[in-house]
C-alpha cells in the first residue's frame, strides 16, 4: 500500500498545476496517468507553440450550464499570474490577434515548466499507470487499485480531461468516477470542432477545399468574425470552430461572406459607373473567383449590371450576407479541441473544486462542464481550476 495525502488522476495541464500547488503546501502528492507522456494535449496545442492564455480573459468566454462557476477561479488565478510563472521560467512569448499568447519556441517548454514545478516541490508524477478499481473507505479515505500497485489517500483529484482527441489518450474515466459517486454529468459533446456538410452542399463546395475567407458566422445566438476554411468534409477555420460550441444539430448556421462591405452599395455604385460590367467581375474583386462561382449560379454571374433587377440584387445580397447551410454534424472527438459538457458544476464548489456531496473528492480542468472559446481560454481554465484545487486538497 502506497500512502499519499493527495492522489491526482491525470497528468494534464490542470492535474500538474494542482500537483505543484498542493506539494508547495507540504502535501505528499502523486499524479497517476495511463499514458507514457505527461501533458500530451499541451504538447500539441497552438500548433506546437502552446496558446497558453489570453489577455482578454473573462467569464464571458466560457460555456457552462452554471455560467457563474468559472468566476471565482479565474479571479484568484488570472492570466497575469500564469504569465508571471512563464516569465519566472524564462520562456519567451508573443501576443497574436485577439489577445492570444503563444510561446516563441515550443509547447514542450510549458510542459517542462510544469514538470519542473512538480519536481521543485517533490510532487511525484507516475506515468503508464492504469486505474483498475477505485473506492471510498468508511473513514473517508480513497483506495485505488492500479496496474502498478495499491494506493491510498485522503484527497482524490480527478483531472482526467474530456473525450477530445482520443489518439492522445482521452477516455471517459473522469465521468465514470463522478457517476460512481452519484455526481451527475452534463451530456458531453465535441467542441471547437469542424462541421461536416450534407452530400449536396458538400458536392457544391468541394472545389473550394483549402480556401480560407474572413467571414462572420452566426448560430445559437452567438457570432464570430474570423476565417472560414473550406475542407473536403465541410467547413473549418477559427470562426467555425468557435460557432461549433453554440450550433445545435438540425439547425442552420448563417454566414456573412462580406462582413466589411455593403454589397448593396457596391452593386449600386458599380451599376452607375460601369453598367455593362458583369456581376461576376464585381464580385471577384471582393471574394476569390472559385468561391463566387461555387456560391452563385452562372445565369446571374454572367448578367450585365445594367440588366440586374431589384429582385436579383436583393437575392445576391441575401446570398452573400446571409448564406445559410444546415451542417450534417461535426467531425467528432477525433479532431475536437475540447469537450463540451462534463461533471455538473452545480455539484462542485466553485471555490475549492470539491464535490459538495463527497468530501475529499475534487474535479478540475476539462472534466468539468466548462468549455472555453478558442484562443487560450481552455488552458487558462486548466491553470486556474488546478491552482485553486491545489490550495485545498
């Protein structure tokens, strides 16, 4: 029997942050993970550069059935606190659009920093360890049977993440543990994920694969203006990933392909100045030629401006400013950056991350029903929730 004060299941961003903080307080800590590498999702985040936080952090950037849940943790351990840790470890960084902070070098620098923090305070990280059985003893302690022996602790932290990117080791273990102890789960779903299209729409847009266009995308009461990327399966790019968290199956998304332009005004002006010019000529100054020909029929593109009726003009405006498509679904967890849903935050203390009904049982990071926007918000939630958990376990 190996005895610790704190056992953390999951050596991801939140679990490692929690481990370092708990060990800093003098707690005997071990992190158990079934993978052979720590923080595998951090290693590939931000295209390998790790978009580790965002300057524009607020609770508005998170989705949860309990929208107030994130406020406490984010205020007690902010983006500036994590940036101070990055600076302390002399990791150089830069800011990109929308307040995103990236490493100048590699995401592995952030993983090395987390592991160094664990070593610094003597938190043990044990990899290639599978949890086989877990139970709570009568005295309130927890007993774990693993592939590497038996463990016992008084505080158990579930930092197992969600279901996204299973190739990196994602499993539903965290949800199963919650359910074992009677804690409810908000149904999980793939988040920050490309959308797939119905066969007719897919065929229509197939020639556009690889083209990106800045556009405004709307669904579920949310709106994002960033790039939309056409793929051989459907639609991707930052705007689509963002809206995927708000889109509901069976509903349409609305795309404004010309968010910075009034097409009505452009057509009106061109009609006066060059009435013999074709519609296609005007539009290909505003959008890539292939996009124009895929979205609009040839019979209107080849019409001279002088012959465009008010009805046709209105239809063009609707088609390019309010283009609608009903996705067939998403690409699923295989390519999803995060998991929406998870452990019900109503049943967890927003201050300590401890279960309200099972003393000594904590949940932190992505396993909770908290999903951030694209742009470093999900990693910041991992840091903030892990840090807060580490103060109390």
